[in-house]
């Protein structure tokens, strides 16, 4: 198998594993932080789609979870006071449970670094081949 095909296959595997890994990490964090009351948030975390061009250069990944999961992550909700304790007459009883934001940001940075490295190596090979006199002679037809 050629080096280019190896690179495409490596990107395909990385991308396919990304959604599944994110869902696994989120579910672990939800359970670890005790953000499970009814289990609805835990069950709602899914990797819903992935689209890619033939070389896995342009990709789109989608994940989904219940919207209130963001409020759990930020520690806000109906009983969170606005401004001062007099707004609702009691202190906020909610604690921030960061199941989503830390892991997601780090994972997005990881996939960006992986793609920068993989596509950079492929570009270097393309330039190297273009500058190789033997390959240039074969590609020029008179």
C-alpha cells in the first residue's frame, strides 16, 4: 500500500474513533462527577454523524446530548440566583460538574494537531515528488 493510502487510512481510523471516544469520555465524567439523577443526560450522549471526503481532508463530526447538560457543566439552573441572594431568597445549591467542556476542548485540540501533522507530511511528500527530477521527466509528455 502506498504512503498516501496509509495516510488516508490512518485519518479515517482516527476520525471514526473520535466520536465514540468522546461519548465514552463524557459518560465516564457524568458518572464520576455524580451528574446522574434520572440517567437522561447519560443516555443522551451520542455521536450522531460523520461525513468526510474521499481523502479524509475535509470532515464534519457531530455529537449530541440534552441541552440541560451544558447547565450541569456550568453549575447553573432554575435555583441559581441572579445578581444577589435576594432575587430568590436562598443561596445557589448547584455545584459545577465539568463533564463536557474540559475534555471536549482538549480532544478538539488533539484532532487538530493530528490533522496538521498528517496533512503536513502528505504535503511535504507531494512537494518532494514534484521536485524529484526522475518523477518530473516521467510526468512531462512532449
